[in-house]
């Protein structure tokens, strides 16, 4: 698969969120000490690492949503 292409059929409800999600991916990977390939090809990464990144992103998004629903702001 070419760089930057995805087989995922998921579509973002807010297309402008793409940049924010990309930034979050790099932040989470850095926090976990995982190096994301510069060429964008994840085929050589361990499934455990990619799963950890995705899991932490999901936790963070749920936390943000819960805080917004409760009326609290982040940080």
C-alpha cells in the first residue's frame, strides 16, 4: 500500500480532526517510547506497539468526551 493510503473505510465525522488525530498519535507514541516510521509504512511495526498506540488514543478520546459531557474543561 502506498504511503499515506489506508484500507480503512472509516470516515471522520469532522474531517478537520485528521490533523489533531495525527498529532495525538505522535504524542502517544512518544509517551510510550515507540518510534513511528517516517515513511508512514507500519508493516514492520509490532502489532503490540500499534495496538498500544491505538488503545491509548481511544482512552484519551473517551476521557476528553467524558470531561466535555460533565461540563469540565481539559487541564
